[in-house]
């Protein structure tokens, strides 16, 4: 096969463990040069000499987003500033962003991981790839871009938005692969239909979708509406960006690139590993990054390790699609609710269109949920009675899933404005209405 199936992807587990242990030791060594870790490792009384197996990772301290913020901008650099050539930042909307720095080698290693990820879902050098995510500080722009070039694809840096122009580029240049955020992919489908273009007439065959939580129902919709195969792509700026875990052609969870990262799943309360196969917080350690190594970074993302081997032959562990972020949890009337539970219900109903928003509001003295959901035109034009019936059905299906009865508002297709970039699924209006 090609160089983009790295032998590390199919190592026997004991071999992989050896490789990881050696790289972990190097990582801890490198960390000693970073002001934050120098202190943190001294406090934990642990150093590279204590790392013998990869399980020794559990003796190392965690790193949190707050640590990154508190040591902003340069407190995590393990090399002199002159060695760095690139900076990205996380998409967090509040407070100080978290900045990530890359040396030339780091960029090179990241491009390789990205090329491997794309190769795993069938992208080949003969493909034409259009990258529809925003360029700039967001890693989905340049990260995908350099990976695509590394693999050898003709790469179109279309950027975000301007759907009409995106469609024209795809048709004019015979684009076969697109990188697109799932919420934008759904919006794209409605635009395509509005332009009278059949998805079956589009030249594409693969979409790489990621950067935001989405359900299996959304993936299926994207595949049907756009008439292509959509593959889940996971990453976060703190771990370079995209290319941390990626589906293969079997679409049965995302392979972690374990030669470059160690993944743990912990109980966020006890900080101990969860039982095999249980959902918990994903914790990630870089193994190959030289400029800004991170140890046991608490991602806040919730997922689980998937059991069993993958027919593709890769031995790396797979994680389930991200169930949500620990910070996304909504507590209403004492019940814990994740936005993805709501999405799953909505997107499994054929009458429901491609967008929705969840509003938190104060109902008298109680907090409550309002789900505004777009309805497909053919159902919206029906009579009042049919619409009321549909509203009741949406509400009942949601109650079965989330155990409380939210207010449901059916709205016309296209009435929720589509933000550029990641979708804002939850709006908190408590105290504002
Ligand atoms: P950023 O570093 O700003 O690009 O944001 C990274 C975060 O986006 C991750 O920590 C996840 O919460 C989310 N994310 C990225 N990829 C996915 C994915 N495939 N599925 C669900 N969430 C994702
Ligand atoms: Zn596989």
C-alpha cells in the first residue's frame, strides 16, 4: 500500500505499547523545558526516569483548559520561540482563547497524520478536495489543507460560506472530496435543492465531516441528501487540530492515531479510568509534538472506547462519536440533558428539516427548554390540525428521550440563520426574556 498507511497503524498491541512508552518518556523530557510543566512535574515529583511503560502515564498530572489559559500566551512552549512557525487558537467564544504553537517538524507530522486520515477513508492523490471550512486561526482550514496537499490531492481552499460559489467551484473543477462542517452540510443540501441541482449530478463522492458534535442520524441525512459517503473526523486545536481520530471506510467508530497520541477515558469526578466501554471524558497526551507537548489534556469531550477489531486491519483503538462536551450538559428540572439526545430524536423524524435550536428560558420560576425546529416545506403547508399533531408528536418523542416535556415550536424551513463555522445549538435566554 501507500506510505499513507503507516505501519504504526497496524502494530501488534505490545509493539505499540513499547513505542508509546518510549515516546511518552521523550515527551516528559521535553516538557521539563516548558515553564508550566517544569513546575507541575516537580510538584508531582515525577520525571522522565519514572516512565517505564505507557501505563505510567497515570502517575503524571492532568492539564486543563484553565491551565492553558493561565499560562497564556507562552507558558507551554518547550522550545525557544524562534523555533516556532505557526500559531492556531481554539474556537472557544468566551474568555482568553487557547493558543497552540507548531514548529516546522510539528507541522510536518500533523500533515502526515491528516494525509493518513484521509487515505483511511479512500481519498487518493487523484482526488480534487475542496476545503469548505474557515481558514485562519481555526485548525480546520490549514490543517486539512496541508494534509490534502501532502496526500497529493488538488486542493481548493474555498473557505467558509458563499454557498453559490462553493457549488460552482465543485462543478467546474470536478471536486470529488469535500471537507465540511456537518451543520453546514445540511444547510448546503437545502441550498442545492433551492438551486434546482440534483445531488446525484454532483461530482463528489466523499465528505469529511467533523469539528462539531453530530449524531448518526445527521450523518445519514448528509449522505442521503448530498449523495456521498460522509466520514467522521475528530480533533481539537490543543492536539494540533483535525487528524486525531478518524473513521475508516467501515464507518464503525474513529481510529485513534495511537503512535502520535495516548488516549485515556476517565470519570470526570473521580479522575479514574472508566470501566471498559463506558462513556467518560477523553484525555489526550501528545507523543510526537516537540514544540508544545501536552500531557493528559482534559478535552471535556465525552466518548467511549469501542470493543472489537476493525475489518480494515488497523489495530489502533476506536472511539465512539463524541456524545457531547461535559460543559454542554443542560440541567432542567433536575434532569441532565445533552443536546445530542435532542438532535437524535429530531433528525429521525422525516418531517423535520435541516436545522434546529434549543433555547433555555425561565418559565415563571422554573427553567425550561424550548426546541425550535424547522419543518420541511411540504409538511409546513399542511393544515393547522396536522401541524398541531406533529408538534405533539415531536414533544412526546422528546419527552421519551429526555424525560421532561419541552416546549416545541415548529418553524418554517430556512428561518434559523446559519452561522458561519460551528453551529450554536443551545441559546441561554434565562434572565434575558
Ligand atoms: P477547536 O479546537 O476549537 O477546533 O474545537 C475542538 C472541539 O470540537 C473538540 O474538543 C470537540 O468538542 C469538537 N469536535 C471536533 N471534532 C468533532 C467531531 N468529529 N465530533 C464531535 N465534536 C467534535
Ligand atoms: Zn478500521
